[in-house]
């Protein structure tokens, strides 16, 4: 990516050389200054610059698609809390008021006991004395309060389900990282495109300056009687064409910056800084490291693990579950023990012996998902191997393309210098001169594109190797 930084220096030097060649020929007037350049280009030069690192940080923080994926990951992470609920105690409390239509009260004769606990005998009859104790079964205003608790003691299926959920959450996190990486690649490509459009505008602006200088030269020569009106018309046509190409470049730049600003959620104008960070090139033959770094491969591995844990959890559903329970009650009436409270504790064993094959079917389905994820991981490994080789080859080709484009620029400038000499001597026509200028312009534009292609190929190789985005 650092190679795109050379575009700035290239544009200034290439077009300065061409302008000097144009000015060297008398009686050509002086070349136009920067005041002749479009206002939009000058205004953008004063805007605050946005570095590549800042753009990636803003994309991670502000990109709406990443925010959506992050929110969905938070939803997936709540599944862990749900799985834990099956292993933790549940406590419930209830208070109730009842207005009964009538009060029910029963009387029971009970023996009278002395201090020693012996029945007291009637001195007349010799029979045990009794007294009536009233039992309030249903008051008119009835109040009830209950606290109950249940906790699992032995729940193998619940523990296995928790492991499966944790593996599923790990898979969701890896998938989020993979989606985030893809979105950051889109932001990086948009950044490179914006940088490329900046240089395209600069190149088109420079070509317009040269075309206007050629037109002034033709007008001067026409006034001196050394050329015809046809030469001036041709120069005017070149200016019109250069102006339209500059407008198209400005439109493309606006579109590129608008797309980048949307990805980064930036509302203020800015200019991209083409001083890209340098980092060691990844080894295109180290597929193992690339797979370790690629979040997509980790997501597939976690998917396999999640499916295997789910299959194990389904198998543990055949095991019984032992749980404990307890409750305490308080009320404003009597029970048959003549108390106004009660409590109970106990243990409960649940064992589903037959469910029509639902557990086995779910286990087989989980095993099938695991097998499918393993095959997807193998396919992805093959794709990464091919992507590394292809991206490495593309990068080498694009780098050679820069060398070829630089050579083409040099040859086009040599040809232009030769045509200028011949034109001054009268052995070449103005049409030849304009065609030579167009060739230089085309060669310079091709060099800008070649540098952009190198930056894009470099980004593709780093993404394939898992080193972009930086972890």
C-alpha cells in the first residue's frame, strides 16, 4: 500500500517536466500558474488530512454495518446467561389476599393436662376433663405468603448445554470478526479509491494547464502569421476535451469521497493522506499462519466445536436430573397442626425415559452440522492457499506494471520533446504535437492507475494472509 504514496511526487514532477518543455519553445507565453487551476482542487488542499490508520479506527467505531454486527453479537452473547439459568437456583415469592364470603371455625375437645403433662380428672365423675380449642380454617380476610426455591443438584445435560452455548458464542464472535474484517477491507478500498481520484484530478488539472498553454502558443503564432486558424481550433478542441475530463475526474472524486465519508460516518470535509503505514510483507507460502490469522477459519473451527458440544449435550439428555426444592408458608389461619405456618424440603429425580427419538434426532443433526463445518473449513483452507498464490502473483505483476508505466512515461516525454523540436523546425504538424501531448497525458494517467493497482493488490494479499486488518 505504501507505493500509492509515490503518486503525489510523480504527478508534480511529470507535469513540471512537460510544462518546462512547452515553455522552452519561443514565443510561447509563460505557463499558467496555480490560479488557473479549478477552485475545488485548491480548496481541498487546505482541508484537514485523514490518515489511513485514523480511517480504519473510525470505520471500526462508526461504521453502521459494524455497529449492527456488534449488536447482533451482543444478542448472541446473552445465550450464555440463559444457559446458566438452568444450573442456578430459582427462588419465588408470592403474597395473596382473599376475601371469603364466610368465616369457618371448628371446635375440637382436647384433654386438660396438669403441669406434669398428665390428664386432669373430674373429681365428680373421675373422667378426664376436656376443653374446646377452636380451629380457624377460613377467615373472612385471608392472607397467604409463600417463598419457594428449587436448585439442581446433578444436571449433566445442563452442563453439557452450557458448554455448547459457550462454543456457539465463540463462533459468533469469530463470525463478527470476519464480517468486521470484510467491512474494513471495503473501507480501505474506498480510502485507496479516494486517494486515486485525488491524483487523477491533479493529473487532469495539469493536462488542462498544458492544453491552455498550447492554446496561448497557437494564438500567439497565429498573430505572428506562422500558423493557420486550424491550429488554433485544434488547440481549442484540446482545451475543451481537457476541461471535460477534469470535470469528470472531479465528479469521480466527489463520489469516492462521499462513499468513504458514508463508510466512516464523517460529516466534515477532509482530504486523505497517502502516507500509508509500512509493514513487512506476509509470506505467501505460509498457509498455516494465514489460516490461524483469518477470523473466517476460526469461525468455522468454532462452528465445528459448537456442533460437537451440542451433540454431546443432546446425548446427556438421556441422563436423569436430581434437584432439591423447599418452600415456606405463612398465613393468618390455622392448619390441622394448630400452626399458622408450614415448611417443606425435599429432593426430586426427573428422568425422561423415552421421547419418541427427539434427542437422538437432534444429536444426529448436530453431528451433521459439525461434518459440514469441517468440510467448509477444508474448502476455505484451499481457497486461502489459492488466494495467497494469486494475490502474490497479482502484486508482482502490478509492480512490474508500474515499471512498464514509468518506462512508457519516459518514452512519451522523449517523443514529445522530439515532436516539439520538429514542430519548431516546421517538419511536424500541430496535430502531431497534440497527439504527442495526449500520449504523455495517457501515460501519466496509466502510471497513476498502476500505482493504485499496486496498492489494491497489496491490500488483497495482506487480507488473504490475515495481516489486514491489524489485530
